[in-house]
């Protein structure tokens, strides 16, 4: 019996020793550190403990038994944030509404109550995570956190903010409700609503129903309206997909009508509605899918484009290229997104800077600014004690086209991008 207890004690001691070894602090030292709030440490250290940052500075006392990583030549930034992405979700099939009434023989006084074409309030992004195919691409761009949403329908479901770990760590399960007031979105063959007028009418009706549903104890539970309750009671914002000035104004009017907070995603013509956006404190999430300047070189041949048309295209491009800077100059918060594809996040940001966006504003939009807009600034966005150890490491300044992502840390776990492995 004594031998058995001795063996048990030895086993417990080995387990404790192993646990202690696994929880060793990791110290990155001798690195150039950009904290993300405008503070730059030319040569400093970052201490990581149990997936979080425990200290950062240029003259730190660090544990003697820590694992040390020499960061000489490294440029360390907070993990970049993709503020709008439709990648990394496996969506459920759209619910079957049933058989509509025959309008050839009847004339209903109101819309068929079961018509929910494009209404995907059933989608909860945090419950649809399927990240395996997006991690490698995200890490290669330095992205460690993303807002994930369906991008499908008109009312598109509940978005979530997620750290891009293998299984996905949900930081905010309900980051807002995505809404797109656009005609021709699909969601079924033919029928109402197929036009912008019809889509807008149906969205307004559903939001009105959700308000009524939320104002008193409903006689019958409706999971779809239940999922909209945080939106119509002001707990979360509406994430309006709006590119043109007209779409932004339309979204703002819907938000005012139902007294909901809003964020604009897209915003290609946001510079045309600066006063509106600023007066209502509406943040804008901009795509980094930036087009190159169109050619103005005169063409020859029977099918050549007239020079006046070429010049007009260039002027339109030039006007839109100033969009991010105009927003920043007006004091409107911005963040960046890859969008529906796997565009090159860093390359797009570099183009925006080349078109006039200040470097400091670009980094803020990738890190602390995005974290604030998405409601996760207490967890990510800056390299600060107590926050998750989400870091991106480049071999040069992020704005330098010759620099590339070497390594990322996601909640303290190291992934060497160039080697493709985790440590």
C-alpha cells in the first residue's frame, strides 16, 4: 500500500512539473514594438503568460526561467483585425417557408405572413464556425481576429467577433445584426421581394414585428424575432452593408426609424456623406480591395474607348481614392475588412496609404480602432498588459512592400507563417 501511495505521489509530481513547464512565460525581447495606440518602443520586450500579455516595455524585469525569443530585426504589432468577413462559416440551409397562396385566384389584403425571403435571422455566426480553411490565409496577412457574418440575404443574421484559433474563440457572440437593403439578392426563385422597394418594405416590416414582439410578453415564441430583440432594444448595432451615398442615407433613415445604432460596411462613397456620418457618430468599415488607377493613355482602333471617357473614369477613381483620408480627417472612426474573399489585407492597406491615408491612421484602423468599433478593445487591439497575446511579427515596417509576416501569436500560441507550423 505504501508503494502505491509513493507511485501516486510521484505521478502527481510529474503532472505538476509538466503543467509548470507548459505555463512558462514567453518573452520576446530586442524587438521594435508598435503598441497600437501611437506608442512606439524602439527596442523592447513583451512578456506572455497563459495566453495573455503580462508586461510590455523597454526595461522589464522578466522571469529567469522564461522561454526567451530574440526579436532583433522584428517589427511587432497587435494582431490585425478583419472587421468584416464572410469566410469561416458553414451556414445552415434557408428555412422552408411553405406554399404561398395563389395570387391568381385571391387578392390578399396584406403580404403573405410566411414570406421570409432573404430574412436569415436564424443564422447565428458564433454557432456556425468552420475556420479550418481560412486560418493559413489569415495568418499570412497578419489577421488574428475577425468579425464573421453570413453575407447572405437582406436581414443576414447575428455577427460574431472571433479570435482565429483552430476552433475559434468567440470574443463577442452578438456583435450586431447584418442588414443589406439591396434588390436581387437571391434567396429563392422569383417572387416578392425581388426589387429594392420590396426588400426595404420587408425589412421594415420584420423590424416593426420585432419591436412589437420585444415590447411585451409574446403569446407565441418566435425564434427569428427573438434573435432580433438585442437589435431593436438598442443592445447591439445594425451592420448595414452600404456602398453608395444613397445606400448610406437609406440605411441611416431605417436606423432612425427603429432607433437602432449602426455601423456602415463598405462605404465606398462615404466621403459624400461626411456630415451625416459625423453627426450620428457612425463608424465605417472599409474594404481593402483597392483598385489600381485606370489608364488614361489614349487608345487607338475601331473599338477604342474615347479619351473623354478614360479621363472621366480616372477622375471618379481619384475621387474615391481619397475616401479613407476624408473620413479620418472628419474624425469618423474606420476599420478595414477583407470582405467576402481572401484579398491581400496588407497589400490593400499599403495602397490606401499610397493614396493619402496617414500611416498612423492605417495602423489604428487595423488594430485599436477596429477593436473599439467592434466592442473588443478590452481584449485586443493594443499590446498591453491584461490583453490577449495576439501579435503579428514582420521583418520590417508594415507599410514597406518588401516586409512580410513572419510569425503570429494568437492568444499566446505561436504560428510561424513561413514554416507553416505552430509552436
